[in-house]
C-alpha cells in the first residue's frame, strides 16, 4: 500500500512539475513573440523558424502532461521525441540561418536532409494525433503525389520530383513548413490568440454570457438565443468550430434541453452557432489575417467587407433559432442563478465596460483609423488588455473596499494574467501545427502546378457555366474542410479554387475569396462527417443524422450565400456604400424567406405544409441569388403576402382594411 502511495505521490509531483514548466515556457514564448512585434529586428522567415520551435515546446509539454494524467505513457513517450525534433530543427536553422537560407538555396548538407526527414515524420505524427486519420492521409497523399506524379495519367500528371527535391521544397529551403503561412501565423494570428487567452482569463466570456442571459429576458426564444450569441462570439475568436462546439456546448446544450427543447434541435443550434461564428468580424476565426495577406490589402478592409455577409447570416440564423425554439413549445425563461451566484452591481458593470472596452476600442482605432500594421496593433492591444485587466479590478476593490483588499485583488489578477498567457499558447498550439503542415502542402501545390490543373478540371466539368463551377468549388471546400480549423480549410481551398474563379470566370478577387471562405466552414454541419454536429450531438445524446438535418434547416442561407456573393455585385465590398447595404438588405430578405419556409411551425396538413415549405425555400434562393432587382422585389412581395396571409388565417389577426369591410 505504501509503495502505491509513493508511486501516486511521484506521479502527482511529476504532473505538477510539468504544469509549472508549461506555464514557464508559455511566458517565455510570449515574451519572444511580443519582443519581435515591438522590434521586428529579425526577418519574418527567421522569426517563423524560432516560433515553430517555441510553440512546439509548449504543445509537447502540455500534451505530455495530459497524456500522463490519463495514464497514457506511450503517447507521452512518443510526443516528446517528435516535438524535440521540431525544437532542435528550429534551433539549428536559426543558428545557421544565413548559411541555410541565403547561401544554400536548392541544396543542403546530408545531415540537413536527414533532419528534414525526421521533421516530416514528426509533423505527420502530430497531425495525425491532433486532427485524425482523414487529414493525415490527405497530407500523405500530397507527398506521394509530389514524388510519383509522373505516374498519374491525364491532366493531373506532372514530371514528379526526387526525394531530395521534396525535402528542399518542404524543409531545407525554409519555404515549405516554415513558409509564408507559418510566418503569417507567427506574426499576425499568434498575438490575437494571446488576446483571446487574456479575454478568457479575465472573464470576458462570462461577461458575454451575463449579457446574453439578460437579453434573453426580452426575447421569447431566450435560452436558445443565449446559446447562439455566446457560441458565435467565442467561436469567432478560437478559430475552430469543433473545439467551440465542445467548449460552449457543454453549458448551452444542457440548458436548452432543460428548457424542454428536443435533444437534436439543441445540438443543431449549438453546432450552427459555433460554425457561423467563424465568419464574424473582426477575427473571423483567424482567417481575416490570411485573406488580407493574399489580397495584399489592409486587414481592416477585410473586416469591413465581411460585415454585411455576417449580418445576413447572424440575423437569419437568429430568426431560425427563434422558430425552432418555439416549435418545441419549450420554456425559454433562463434562470440567472443557475449560472452565476450574484448579479453585477452598477459600479462593477462600469468597471467591466472600461476594462474590456478600452483595449477593444484601441484595436479598432489602430487598425481602422491610424491603420497600423496588424502586428503593431495587436501588440498595443495586448499591452492595454494587461493594464486594464489588472488595474480596473484593483481600482474597483480599492474604491469599494480597502487597500488590503486591493492588494489581494492585485495578486489574483496577476495570476489570471499568467493563466491568460498560458491559455493563449495552448489555444494557438494546434492551430500552429496544422498551419505549418498546410504551409508545406501549399508549397508542394505550387511546385507541382496542381492549382492550374484543378482550374482546367473545373472548367471542363462545369462546361464554363459559373453556377456549376461555384457548386463544384463548394464541394471541394466541404471536402477539404473536414475536421480542420477554419483558417486551414480556407487556405487550401483558396489556393486551389480562387485562381479559377478570378482568371477564368471573371469573379472579383475579394468576392472569390469570400465565396470559398464561407464554403469552407460548411464542413462543420454537412454530413457524413460534420464535426461540429458530431460533437454537439454527443453532448446532447442526440441522433447524429437528425442533428445534421435540423442544423442544415437552421443554417440554410449559409449554403446559398457563397453563390449569392458571385451573382450580386457589391454584396462583398471594401466600402459600406448604399449599393452594398441595399443589396445586402434584399439578400437578407431572401434568407428570411428561406428560414420562414423551412423552420416556421405551419398549422397545415402535411401535403400543404410540404408544398408551402418548398415554394418559400425556392423563392428565398431565387431572391438571394438572382441579380435582378425586379425579381428580388417580386419575390419579397410574394413572401410578405404569404407571411401576412398565414397570420390572418390561422392566428386571428385581422388586417385594418378587412375590419373596415366587415363593419
């Protein structure tokens, strides 16, 4: 018994030691990131190389700690060597940067080739561990295609490449795994995920939930709308609809079920909210930074371009959720006490508003008004968040309590800040892994010429018809987006599909990128994989297929918006002019028509109900997609007639002119 106790004590001590080490390395990692953001003394390539080693250190230690805590010593034993390879490679390439990057382009030393082989194996293991078999075999397929492309018949064939050329393209030339996408991750995405980590640590998302609960008191579908608001906002920051469904779904789904909502509908609402959150400005699941880099425009312009499409999606989903909640006749009164012990006082509300409002306002000012770079804006925002995050609770405690209370609060907020830095690194790690791998895949795509081959295939299969090409592109986006974070799936589809839309079909560059971006997130709720729906259905203990069906009904405009972008000029624009707002309003009314047809609980016989749902759905699609204003207006008039007629016939609501006739 004593031996077992000693072993448990040893294991517990090891886990505590690893826990402290993860926090220490995370703090050192972020110190390096913030130092570079402030000085930018190194080239972004060298910075990206060191960045990979730093984030892999955090990932390896944290995941080893979790594996050992679950008793999985084998996983821990493999994790450490795999990550040590990447850490050692970063150190080697950083110390020998000039020789490797400047003087040995196109060839490498034998030990560097061996290191490159080990790097590929290590990244493949981490990819499989974090994202499963599907993406693992996709990467394996790309590597094999790069080498043996000369054996592929037809249009997809290419000259092939030797193993050494593959190693140069992916590793030793520092253009593959350490290439442009990795550098964007290190310089632009990473600081924003540190900001997200601090928001988590300081309780910003608890504040969001508080606001949602209060707002729910004034909306009949309050519980469900709370789930939508909290999941969408948090999902826009964390960059993964699957992770977001697991995190926010753990409290939103049980709450919706307790209110009387069916399990599959509760799961559907959560999966849709988590998925749609990926397109919400200003972060857009981290994809906004990559899109800005591809388009060579200011990041803030990408945010502005995404406002109208996001508003259409959020408004239509909110209406769909309202009808879905009411169809179950659930009790939508949300019990505040079930979430929080007490409400915030008026002074606390003001202090919280200043605490989180100042950094966010500074971010908008720096990006939108003075137009600083993303990295500099993120640096100042993080600094402001740390200052207000610590100072405002301390000041509030000093004002309402005593100096001793303020001292205690200061220590608590320092610990929260440390936790925020750690949380930011842990959020970043899996996203960094997948983007490092995607960076190598993208470089191989360019080397083998696969984008131009895909372009020819799309033209041939679609027969040169834009609609068919867009539908095919959406199919590719859904396939490539399975199980991946939003930004990773967007990058792959943007490389493969966007050039075709732009060069061969004349789609504006910005529109083409937004088309594939919105299509890329569809994988979250599209069967047979539908990873967000899988997670939500598991939490709700609901049938997966019924969950997917309900999710598709709720998010139906999301499947049409990528097509609407292409056919409605100005819907996605760098400027919010009257034309954009007018087109956006008409497309929104078309989306509402679809939502009403698919989700409203009509009191009709089955045959008539199916007929009216079909008619309204088709009508909504036409209004959303068709570019002619007269057709849009006519469709909206028909919808208004059906809407008002249903209210008069089945809900005893008499119109004024009918009342006058009866008199």
